C-alpha cells in the first residue's frame, strides 16, 4: 500500500481523479456481481420443493414395490 500511495502522490490532480474513478468502477463492478450472485441463489432456493413426511413415506412404499419387480431376461 505504501508503494501505491507514493505513486499516487506523484500524479497530477486529473490523473488522481482518474485513478479514483477507476477504483470506484472496480468496487461497483464487484458489488453488482455479488448482488447478482445473491439474487440468483435466492431464486434457486425459492424453487426448492419441500416434501412432507407423508409424501416421503409414500415414495418409500412405492420404492419397495419397485425393488420387488423382476427384470425379464432375454
């Protein structure tokens, strides 16, 4: 950071403003990407279905029936 400060201080006022604008741009870009990531995760989570215990029990019963099937050999 010390090196950055030394170099920054060597710049003229216009160049300093350009550096600050660029830093602001990078921070904004990072913030937007983070927000997109959070909103995407939220959307994905909202699409997750939740099964009740009764539904799971019914599926387990059907799975047991399915496992009893004999596959016809050729």
